[in-house]
């Protein structure tokens, strides 16, 4: 049987075989005084909250200078060697002209923010809503708090130009593997990655080399996508050199385009 011409329009939706659904209009539902708040937890409303988080993040970070994300455990405390090294790292990055961006929490995140703060650099914290609320540490100049992990991850990738992973747990591993996947698949450029702490990271790197690469799950050349070091100064220099190479490549491309353009004009 052919479709009939009886249709019901609900906003952008055309419902041809309407089977007695809700016939109220969108305006009616908007202006209704019904106090039911279940709508706050529906997927369409979540989409708007997600959109607002992107807008707020883009607006707050758009004018951020060149920046480096620092990841690491939230469980270390002042006096721990990893904590003190993260303070040194934050200070060195700030002195090199980079803003320091962390997850805004305690431990090595706090330490890197503290180092940047003490060096009078820009210290940024991108917090996340967790069951055990952490808040933003006191060494942050600019703090943002997110509901959604994937929005926060986008901010780290979009507004920083390097990742440094200090010793940490699942969250740190997540950031490392996500970053290296994006670099490996050419989704992002200008993105040096450093694993700071040779003793801590070597077992993981050995597994990548001895299992993933040997079994062909990754290419041997993929191990060149990151640096493993104990040195803060080598970390900063590695990042600066990587960005310098990219800047030179971009400049060379511009020169080449200019020469081709001049050749066409002649």
C-alpha cells in the first residue's frame, strides 16, 4: 500500500505514520509550567551541555601562548622525587616561554603548576568532575572544570603543542597512548611526546618494542615518536627543537610557494 499524504511535523522531523504520539508543540512544552526535571538528564540536553563546554574551553584557551601539557600521578606529595622533578619541569618550561597545562589536580599536576607559577609563567589547570572531587590546585592561574573527559581531552590536544608524561597511573597512560596514536596517524602535528623517568617507563617501552613491534602490531619506527629521559633540560630542549624543525619546514614551504608564484608571474 502506498504512503498517504497525512503527515505530522515535529520541528525538523516529518512523521508520516504517526501512531498517536505526543501532539503538543515545542513552544507548548517550552512554556509549560510542569516542574518535572527529568529533561535535565536526557541526551538532547546533554548535547547542549557538551556544546557549552566546548564553547567555554575554546573561549578561555584561544589566546593561550605556546603550551605544554604535563601529566602524572595525583597521589605523590611534596618531597617525593617525582613531585620535585615535576616542579623543576614546570619551572623550566615556563622559563623557556611555554605555558604549563595540567589536569589541575594534586600530585605531579600540582607540582608542574607550582613550578610554572614560581617562575612567573602561565599556569593552567583543566579539571574534571570525579566521584572523589579533587578541585583545582592553588598554583593555577587559569582553571577550567569539565564534566566530560572527551571535551577536556580535546582542549589538551588543541591548545598545547607537546605532552610530557611523568610517572603516573591509568590516566597518565591514557593520555600517552592517545597522544601517540594521534601522532602516529597524522591527526596532529608539532607534537613531541616525552616520557620523563627512565626507570618508571622502561618496562612499558620494552613491552612496546619486544611485543608490539616484534609482532608487527606497530612499526619499529613508531618508537621514534617519543623520547624517554631522566633529564628536565633534555625534555625542554627536545620540545624546542621539534617545534623549531616544524617552524623551519613551514617557512620553507612558504618560500617554495612564493618562488612558484613569482615564476608564474614571470
